[in-house]
């Protein structure tokens, strides 16, 4: 079997488990058994240890098993060693300090009940059971909890997966606030190449909020879903010796056809983020990496450079290719919590942050059928809870998160390598745990 088919088959197996888990939660059935985090850790299994590592411990891009747990505990923290990347410069200035609180929080004292099952547990147990590679909690700008596991360390970037989309959405909101982008404009004003595609009669705003009618399946359990064509075109999977499909993100996006109406319902599809990233490059006449550096990374006092996975043309993946350190992810979250202000300066336009925090149309979101997210909405590629704390999130498969709780003055960032891709593997534990942590910190 060619490597490409092996990759699709391997990941599809895991994502079929994701669908099984979601079905089990809805029906109240038992969830599938998951690997033990301790005995499948990088340290326990010895991935990429030694000079050189033993042949059976080597992880390479060509071997599709590198994208499958437990190897992902190493892979997600070492993307730059596997694929080409584009750097996001942190700038020449000093890093913004992250002061440590005089009294850290004890995660064993923060308790909650899991969604669906009602099982009681504490925040510490949640970290292990959701395969956290790192967690950092800020309260009023001070670090109250910081932990690392897997192959992650404070200075090492981790793959952000679809948290990337929220950075792209934020950049779009910034350019709109600064007058460089018109959300009401047709997509074709910026991308005339997309005439005759699904986006030929769509607006930029519909792309920003993912209310696009496009034939594209994000079903990881289906080896024929368009997600695999997208991944092959972008170099996220080996293309194979006989591959004859699109060779870049741009080529793939121009193949997309319309399915359904625009503006009617929220539909989470990664290609919308890639189209928006293309629009941003055209509007700003900059690469996505340079734009993120200029508009965000240099302004938040980042400690390390970030980087994007890129295709064969050097085009960054705006749908899931950003890699950052956990500490810099927290700095970005804190800037958002403070209405875009960093160290007394307006780093991100206040109007852009306010628009994101207000959220989008709940009725449009409800049509997507997210049983674990009642009353939520989606705006500028952020997930908005509309709970009594006004919390909103950036979310990525396998457990990547930025959780911002304005009322509790709390930011929680998390990187992970959960064996199940879909958020259904994490949400029953992480969502109530994050809210419980924020509530506990409000009482301090």
C-alpha cells in the first residue's frame, strides 16, 4: 500500500474513534478505551532518543505513523524537523515578562463534573486524561499554573492545529479595523481567480464567519473526504510518486465548488481559513508569516519566534499550520483579554477584539448541530460561548486551546496530543475544567 494511503488509513482509524466517541456521548453509551498516558509517553517509549535513534524509534515525514498516537507526543513538538516552514519573527524588542503569582493554584483543588457522564474529577486528573503536553493559566496577567509533558518544553513551539484559524481571523479583524480590508466586499475583489468557484459569489464576511456553502468534507473517518486532497496539496501528507492532483494550496482552493447557500448556517471547514489567508496576503501585500509578525507577534512581547508549515511554494497553512510556544500563546491570549492592550499600549485594535468577543449569530451556529456547545456562536474564526463570563475560545483538534474568560480575568492555554482528533475527545473534560478554574480564580 502506498505511503499516502497508509497515512489516510491510519489517521482515518483514529478519527473513526472520534466519531464513535461523539456517538457514545450522545447516546450515553460507553466511550472507547484510550491508551494509558504514562506508559505511552515519549519518555516511556523512547521516540527519537539517541544519536542516532534505534531504527524502530525513528519518526520521519515519509512514515505515516508519525501522525498517529503515540508518536504524535513527539511529532507535535518537532514539526520543524519534519516539514518546511516559514518563520514568524518576534521582533528586536525584549520579551514581555510573565510574572509568577505569589500563590500558585493547586490543580487538585479545582474540581468539576464531566459533561455527559457527570463524573467528578479535578483539574490535575483532566490534564492526564486529555494527554496535555502543556498547560499555562494566567490570572490578572500572572502565572498561577504552568506544566509541561510529552516532548514540550517552555522554549519549544508546538503545533497549534486549528487554533491557527483564530490568528487568521484576528488578522482579518485587524485589517478591517485599520481600513485595509472590507468584510462586505466580494471575495473576488481580492481573489479574481476564485470566480467560478464556491467563493465566486461569497463575501469576505461570510468567509470570516464560516457561513460558506462549499462542497468540502472535514470527515477524517472518510478516506475520500476533501480534507485529504487539501492535506496532500499543502504537503501535510506525502503526495506519493504517482500523485497528479493539485500541488499547492492555491491550486487546490481553485477546485472548490459551491454546495448550499452562503450566509445561512455556520459550517466548520478548514478551506475557509485558507481562502481568508489568501485574501489577507492580497489585501496587505505580505506573506501571512510577515503579517502575523508585524501585526501581532512583535506587538505582544513574544519570547520566541513562531513558524508556519508551508506548501511547496512556501505558502503558509492558515488552516492549521502555526507553531508557537505555550508561553507566547498565553501572551496573545492575555492581549485579547485586555482588549488588545499590551504593556499599556494598544497593540491590537480594540474594535477588532470587541467584535470577536461579542460573537456571531447563534441561530446560524445552532444549525451546525454541536450538541456539547449549546448557545455558542462563531465570529472571525473564534468560538464564543456566550456564557455568564463572556468566555470565548480558539480550538484545534487533538486538544489545542486558548480559553479567555474576561469576567474571571483568566486566560488558559493548552497544547495536547489526544489520540482522538475531534474535540469530542476533549470537550467533556476540558470545557467544565476551564470554567471551574476560572470560577475558582475569581474567588481568590
